[in-house]
C-alpha cells in the first residue's frame, strides 16, 4: 500500500488511508471507527453497541454541560461527535486529516439535523488550527497513535484547552516487550494502519511535559482490544478492498487476539487552572 511512498508525510499517508476507508460501506459499523468496550462476562454484545459504549464512557469523563465547546481530534465520520452533541447539548468541532472523512461527516451531520451543533474541518492535530484556550474539553478516540509525535499533539491540545478543561483519549501502548514470535503480526498491524505503540512507562511523564495533569490511566486492553479483534476476525472480509497486497501479507485480526502486550489505555487528564 502507499505507506511505502516516501514523498508523503505520515499525516498525508494516514489521510489517504482514511479516504480509502471512507469509500467503503460503513453501515455495518454504525459509522464509528474505534474498538468496543465490553464487560468481561458479556463479550457477545455486538461491536457497534460496544463502540458506542466506549464513546459514552469517554464522554462522561469530560463532565460536559450544554453549550460547552468540545474539540474532537481525529473525528472520523463524525459519528462520535454527533452522539456527544445529542447526549450533552455541547457544541462539537471535529478535525481529521482525511478530506473525504470531513466531507462525509458534514453530509451525515446535515442529514441528522445536527448542522448547527457539530462542525468538521480538515486539519493536522500536530498543528491545531485554533486559538489558545478555545475549548472546554477535548476528546481523541483512537487517533493519536497515527500521529508522528504524541507529545507535540498533547502540547497542542493543552494549548487549545481552557484552564481546568479536560481531555480524554484512547491510545495503543506496549504493556511489555512484544514476544519475538508475535513481533511480525504486531509490525504488520502497525504498518497497515500506519500506527505506533506508545511507551507505557513514558505516558505519565509525557503528559506532564505537555502541561497536563493525569486524572486516570485505565488499561482497557482486556475489555476492548481482545474482544474487538475476536469479533473482527469473524468478519474480516470487510477490510479486503482496503489492503490490496497479497493475502498472506495482509493484517489479520485473528493474529492479534492473543498478543497481551498490545494494550489500549483510556486516559483522562486536565489542564491545571
Ligand atoms: N475518532 C473517530 C475516528 C478514529 S480513526 C472514531 O472513533 O470514530 C482515526 C482518525 O484520526 C481519523 O479520522 C483520521 O483522519 C484521524 N487522524 C489521523 N492522523 C491525524 C492527524 N495528524 N491530524 C488529524 N487527524 C488525524
């Protein structure tokens, strides 16, 4: 795939990847592009529902009130933004690096009657196109792992947050060294989706360096990554048109189900007053 095109920056590559994904029919996923959250004793709940549950858990952590201004960093097709706006009365601005996602998110919001309450614009989270202290809260659902410099993105988020404003994000991180026999599968997953794994040990110092105070570091790997890969491995055909390589080189969710070291964190932080 085009990740090998050396003339494009990582954000540009990621933008093209999501342009390709946008061309696919996403009805089956309910429009949200992230993993689910399940209670460990009830992993039969469909991914669409479990994905909304993760959005709702993150939204709760922002303590939003009607009229609050929220920034959604890496907003995808705008499904989470619309859900947050409807459920809280907040105004949500989404940005994404994929132009096709922005076009589609805008169309979908208009069709849902949310045009005045959510808005979407193309932009790179490494350089947020907003003034200092312009948002009450920031959400970033499974987007920061595509960005070349997490600390810069966190600094940018800190800059646009009002003092006392909250951030919630999910990110993939290494819970420990990847075993040699799993490395190839992890590398393929990271390469196909143009991602990196965060260093779990450096996350808290990195937040501090960016001027944010940690409120919660919730390792959701068991409730999120594993059941999602399990469900995806049963419905793998959906991704076929995106990855045009030979089948034996293609990312396969089944390979990832038992990689315990591939972790996901639900993180909440605050900009000090
Ligand atoms: N948060 C959405 C989409 C997750 S997919 C959801 O949960 O449904 C990852 C998103 O990150 C995509 O929308 C992609 O366009 C965006 N993204 C990746 N790199 C980015 C960057 N450098 N700047 C802005 N958005 C980026």
